[in-house]
């Protein structure tokens, strides 16, 4: 190989390394910014108030989440079809849905608006319980307003929009028991069925 070709090959390799490093730095900066956003968006606490809002569903329909004159509590389940922690949480959500008094509670799933709606539908239908009946897509701004930027998250809200209980991340067994106790009819047992899971 001629000296000119050797220098050209060396230059090409060096340029590729520089471009790769720039991409890695850019990704790291984006991850740090995402972490700062999450840290700056504290979890909801009992007693916080959520204002009424509207958001699109998976198939483009519009859902109005109205706390004025609402007759039922709502259970918000913040999830992501690409999140492994959501997979771990889902069996507990299924247990919660099976136990909840649906005359008193409405289940509302939440996903990022950037997620493919058909992938989300397929993901939900693959679970032991199907949440696809009412899942809304929320953008970054609404997620921050609602303090629901973390998947999985679970929030129980009363008919006036007051947060009764909020959990960020995966549940422990004690949290499963507490959640079931809060939503179950008075006569129903509050067993925390399912495998042992470990939280954040």
C-alpha cells in the first residue's frame, strides 16, 4: 500500500473515531438532561390536586379527564411498552384491576405520545389483563404538569381531582397489599398474589 493510501486510511479511521465520540457525548448529554428533567419533576403526593385535562387515545379519539362532577375515582397507570420495569409491574396492575370495584374506580392507562399506538395496543393485549379500552397519550409537557414522567407510576385520584395515593416505580408486596386495600370492595380479601418483586 502506498504512503498516500496509508495516510488516507489513517485519516478515515481517525475521523470515524471523532464522529463516534461526538455521538457518544451527545447521547450522554441527552441522558443527563433527561435525568435532570425527571429529578425536577417530583412525584405526586397525597393531597395534591390534578386539574381536568384532555388527551388523545391510541386511535386518535379524544378523552376528557374531567374532575368536575365526576362520580368515580380514577387510577392512573403510567406505562411504556418498551420499559422492562413496566413488564415487572404489570402482573400487579392486573391484580389491582381484578380486585377494584369498577363502580367506584375508572382505570386510565398513560403512554408517551411518541410511542407507536399499534405497538402499544399489541403490548397491552399480550398482557394478562387488557388496558387498551382507555389509554391516553401524553406529551412531555403534560407528563411534567401531572408529575408522571416515570414509568411505571400509579396514582389514585378522588372524584374532585385530589391525589389519595401515588407510587413511582415498581411495587413491593406491601405496596400491592396497600393498593388492593384502597380499591377493593369492603368484603373482598386483600391478598397480594404474585411473585416477589423488588423495587427501585
